[in-house]
């Protein structure tokens, strides 16, 4: 028997007959995520039912030197969950229990395979709110959100996934179970180890359980779509709104005219404001009493208009209209499909430099690739900028030339090549644009220390 065959036999002995899928029994969907990356041929797929089984799988693979790729909902956009050649795919899908919701302390204890939307709904039913939200909520798992330190729509108010995690359980490469299921917002008993794993994209350990912080429930939102004279006005409007509303803004999404036009044209969305403005912003404030919040929210918009920061505004009068505004922002999926194949850039740039950065990227792309369509948008309140560029075929089929140009400008502006999607396989060639040599050296030493045989998500991130 080869080492691989021995590993398969021993995995089946641990997990039970029929629970180690190989060859055509591995579902096609397990071979890819939402990125354009195509991985290798996996050795097997296993779906442990609890932490002890995850530990047993890792112990075995560690002993045999077989690579392991943790898989959540496979909605990742960086290729972190695609199979490596000859690796064992470790799906967390069967670990989807909500163990506890503490309605007094405002926290929930969950397994890593829980779908984000299921957790949002369970928190809401308990009168609380899990303030992590993204377009892939119906498929992404909380373990995947933690492993990518996902951002999403409400970061400006509540922070990234890291800020929602109180406690964590992780299985290390050799099968050691590291339990850090802390339930307290304050715990300074020496250095906190949890952040090491949040955003580590499955390269340092497998997340199996978590304690999540819940926030007071919200009853609805006040939202407006506004037309702005330019980027400087957007920065001033954000500061003005935060001051007037005591930091209660929950979203500040910018859409440049190329995005606004594309989403109206390609995704067939309704236009709450006419096209033709220099910039559009979706401004939202969530709260326990949207009716009471309507007056301060409206007053904030009015003073902004008087000060020339806003040229035109559409105010949502119902939750349905709030949802309509968000449909403009979420229409990116349809534009993506119409322009396919595309590159979906996720970068961040210091807030006040975003406008100039967009202009520089747009000019450079149009000079080098005049036929390329571009749409700029993003969670600008979090310094996060997205760019959809396509179709890249036949202009630049690998996308490498376009990426090189964009990431070069991002580096020059002091930005990051990954705001929220991670590095995975796709952005690995560009990591040194955003991390210096000393940081990379320390990251590699950490990886060697925690995974000396390099079995966890081999070839990804670093
Ligand atoms: C329509 C759409 C909208 C999106 N919007 C956003 C957004 O607004 N903000 C944002 O940040 N992202 C967004 N994403 C990207 C994606 O949804 C997130 O990265 C999400 O957190 C991935 O979760 P997942 O369960 O699908 O992970 P996967 O894709 O399965 O895995 C992602 C990475 O995490 C690792 N991993 C997964 N589970 C575990 C685990 N239990 N332990 C250790 N490692 C693990 C994998 O190996 C891989 O490296 C979007 C994606 C889509 C398709």
C-alpha cells in the first residue's frame, strides 16, 4: 500500500465506513470556491462531526505528512479553499450546532460550520444582533468568516469579524486541541492567542468552535442615497454624519458613476437618483427606533445639503426602500456575471487618498487597456475600495498585467492589496506589496513553529 492508501484506510478506521470520499464521490463543488483559482486533485474529502474527529484527522495527516485544506462555505474570493494536489479536504459542514445563546451576557457559542445567516437569525430571534453581514451570508460559514477575518457591510460601526469573537477553539496541525473559549470582553491574562488564528486562512489551525459577541438588537434602519459633487465632499460628509449622529452610522458605501451606470444597465436596478453625478453614497444608520431616528437623520442630511456636501438625495421611507438601495450595492453580482471573466479587486487605501487613487487607476487602465470596462465602488467608510474590471479575455486572459498595474498603484498610495478577502492562492504573488520583508520573515517563522511539516493549507497565503 502507498502512504496515501494507508492514510485513507486509517482515516476510514477513525471516522467509520463511507465517511472518506474519494475520486468521483467528491462533489464537484468541493473542487472550487468563488475565485477563478483551479486547485489540484484532492486525495479525499472528510466531514468530521465534532472537534475530536477534526483532531483525529489532523493527527493522522500530520503523522503521514499529508496536506489538509479546511473548507467552509467555499464562498472565498481568494482561492484559499481550493484543493491542493493530493490533499485531504476537511469540510466543517457537519459541525453546525448552536450550543448556547446567553441572552443576559449577549453572546452565542457555536460550531464552526454554522451558516452565517442562520446565526444572524438565531441572534435576532433571541432579541440580539450578530453584527457581521456580507453578501455570501446564505452560504458562508462562521469558521470561514473567522479564518478570513471577513469584513462586510457594518464594519464602520462594529468592526471586522475579529471584533465579534470573544472565544475560539482551534485544532493545531498535529491534532492538539487549543481551547480558548473565553466568554469575557476583558481578559488580559497574558498575550491573547486568538487573533493569531483570526484571518490566518486555515494555515495555522482549524477553527472548530467560537464564542461570538452579540450586540443589542436593531428594529430597522434609516437610509439615504445621495449624489455628491466629488470625493472630497464624501470624506467631509462621512465626518459630518458621524459627528451629528454620535458615531451611529452603520454603512457608508460609495459608488462611482461607472458602477452606478453599470448596475442600472447590466443588473436592471431602479434608479432612485438620476445618473450623471460625480459620486453616489448610500448612508445608513441602524437603531432600535427608526421612527425616532428619522428626525436627526433627516437633519443631518439637510445641513449637509445646505453646506454643499450633497447635491441630491433620496430618503428611504420604508424598510423596502432601504432594501432597494442595498440592491444597488448588491447588484455587483449581476454586473460580475455580465462582464465575466472579470477581476474583482478588494483593496484598501487610506480614506482621504481613495479619490485620487481611483483617478490614477482609471487613467492607467484606460491607457493600457482601452476596451476594459471598470466599475469602482466600496465600503469606503472602512477605507475599502472594490474595482470590477472585465471582460479580461482576450485583453489580458491571465489578468496578471491588469493586477500588476493596479497593485503597483495601491502600493504607491500606501494601501493594502487585500482589504477583506484574504490572500489565499490568488493574491500570494502580490503579498510583498503590502507586507515588508521583516513582517514576512516573522510570519514564515510563525508558520514553521506552528506547522513544522507544512500540512495546513499548503502553498496558500505565504
Ligand atoms: C457574493 C459574495 C459576497 C461577499 N462579500 C464579502 C464581504 O462583503 N466581505 C468579506 O470579507 N468577504 C466577502 N465575500 C467573501 C467570502 O464570503 C468571505 O471570505 C467568507 O468569510 C468566506 O467564508 P467561507 O465559509 O465561504 O470560507 P471558505 O471560502 O470555505 O474558506 C475561506 C478560507 O478560510 C479557510 N477556512 C474555512 N473554514 C475554516 C475553518 N473552520 N478553520 C480554518 N480555516 C478555515 C479556508 O481554508 C480558506 O483559506 C463575499 C463572497 C461572495 C461570494
